C-alpha cells in the first residue's frame, strides 16, 4: 500500500515545487519582497505612514516618477540612456504654462503643442544616436543643459500664474479615492507591458538591446526601434510634466525635475533592467519605482533630515548598479 501511494504523492508535489522554484527565480521577486518589507517596517514605525492621506500623496508622487522611469527604461532596454527626462519634464511644465497663459491657447492645445515639441526632441535624440552614431550619454546631456536654459529663459526665474483649471482638475482629482494621476500611470504601465510582452515590436526592442548585430542579421530594423523608444521617453516626460503642473497650480522653474533622471535610472536598475540593454520587465520597473518612493516618503515621515535623502537614494542606486554588474557577470559566466 505504502509503496503505491508514495510515487503519487511525489508526483503531486513535483508541480508545486516547480512552481515555487519558478517564483523564487523570477527576477522581480527580490524587489517586490523589499517593497513589502520596507512598507511593513515603516507602517510599524509610524502609524501615519499607512494612513489614507499619506498613501494618496504617495500615489501622486509615484505617478510622476513612474512615468519617467518607464520612459527611461524603454531607452535603456535598447542599450541607450536618456539623461534629459527630468530637465525635459521641467521644461514641459513651463511650456504648457506659457502656451496656456502667455500665448492664450486652450489647455488641450497647450498640451498638444508641448507634446509635439517633446516628441521632436526625442526624435532628434534617436536620429543622433542611430544616424550620427553619437553616444546617447552626450546627446541627452546636451538636451539636459539646453532644457534647463530654456526654462530659465522663458520665465526669467519667475512663476507663470493663472493657468487653466483643467490642469488642476487632472493633477489633483480622485477616482474612488484613488488619485487620477495614479490611474493614468496604471494605464501607461499596462500599455507598456502589453507592448513589451505581447507584441513583435516589443520583442524586437529586447533583441536590439541584447545583441544589435544579431538583430540586424535577423532583419530587424533596429534604428527604428531605438528612435521610437527615445521619442516615447520624451513624450512620457512631457506627460508627467502635465501632471506636475496640475499638482503645483503654477508654472514654476524652481527645481522641478532636477535630479529626477537619477531616480528614473535607479528605479529601472533596481527593477532588473540591465544597463547594457536587452533585459528587464515592466513589473520590475514599477516595483523599483515603488521601492524608491517608499524610501523617500519613509524618510520624510520619520522626520529624518532631508539632506540625508539624496545620500540614501544615492547609496541605493550604487547598490543597484553593483547588483546589475554582478548579474551581468553571472549571466556571462553561465553562457
């Protein structure tokens, strides 16, 4: 009797062990577990952390940082880098304000005009990288500098007031107690996931980033994929700028978007996106963004001096890059 039932039990347990092993080996499991652990620790340390008001505030922040993190990650997946996402977000805030207030355009046209400019910037990035073979770091660093200069030139260091209420309605509203910007971020996340995981073009992005020469020999037009990802990154920066403008209520040039490109890169790398390209998933990117927001908000909630925030975030970024390099070496060793 015993000898007959043991194999059956082993056979039934085998699929369970396989599922558990596959779950543990999922690249994003570590960062997701870290999010849960950090959230639990902060909730125990300060009861207000898990309160609805603080969670809603985190939702607004998560939408802003998450959008540029997704855009940055799409570029990194192709083997590139976009250092302009934060500066372009800040410039988009000013452009929308200027078009709406100074040029007298309705909010919708102001948004479309700004998106068109941002898309053009992304197109220039992509063409410079693919046609002129310029290093992505240099190309986007130029835009980073120019965008900050344009922002100051338009405003002369002052804020643009009197923007349309539409921006506030979009950037400060709730849908069933959930911030509307967070809902929009969730929609963009699903679209990005579908593109990368369920479309042929998305698989080509991975191929181009993982091995450009092999992708070329396979007939994949890698330049088109690279250009389209730079355009998407710039558009998402402008889209995030629209949400930031709605939340602030004025077109301010003071510190908006400064340093956000580092948070975007950190979220991508923490989430498992390889800096060499070709590796990473949307789930990990979102989890990386959530982890950074938990840390940032947690430091504020615990009333830790804000001067230490960048130190902590920089340390997290350093650990993420180190982990990425170790992961790349381990992968190379197995191959």
